C-alpha cells in the first residue's frame, strides 16, 4: 500500500510517501509545500490542495493520513489550518482516496509507544522505522512520514481486531 502522510499548515505543509507491505516500511519521498504571505488566503489554500493532489497522482497513492487540528492559544492560525485540512480532504476524496485523521497523541503512541514523547523522539523513531541514516528534514516532512506510519499501524491493528477499532 502506498500511503501519503500530511502535516497540514498554511505556510508549510509537510508531506511524505511511504510504501507499506508485509509490515515493512519503505520511504518513497518527502518534502514540504510552501506558500507565501504575498498571496491571498484562498490562493494559498488552493495551491496547497492542488500540490498535494499532484503528489497523490504522481506516487499512485492508495490512502491518506493527516494530522488532525490541534487547537492552541492562537485560534486564528488553527482556523487557517482547518481550512487547509478541508481543502486537502476535498482533493483526496475527489480522487476516491481513504482519508484518516490522527491526533498528535495517537501519532506519538503509534510511533514511540509513549503519548508524551517529544518531537525529537518521534523523529528519531521515524528514521529508525524507515531505516534512514538520519532524521528527515525539514521537520514538517518528518511529521508527515510519521503520519504514514501511524496509518499503517492503526489499520493493521483494526484488521487484527476485525474492523472494530475507530
């Protein structure tokens, strides 16, 4: 299965593609879609969704895993990220792809087994699980690769439990 992971953001949306076969991971590619404040909000959101759609097509993606919105003190940035998530979801569902969302806690648990793991611990485990020589950079891309692994872990668990996990 080819999984596209997304770490959504307005300025930087991380993406990663991982092949998952027989409980083994193979990193395919990763990077970041960047947008500039020189463009309107609508243009930035559209550009992100369009770029992610092109990646899904380029890599023949079969499933999409996206970090869910994490509300912080800055509500306005959370709203912008929610709009990005919505636009990407629309783009992926238009392509007939399964889209699943995972909270930061779920991602940390799937990758490290520790819900309070810090960002560095998660990124080190991503590199280890994907048999990479170093932690993928930039951080947003590493986070997107973690989303891919989380999708594989959660769906593998769901299958073993007869589809009862939600």
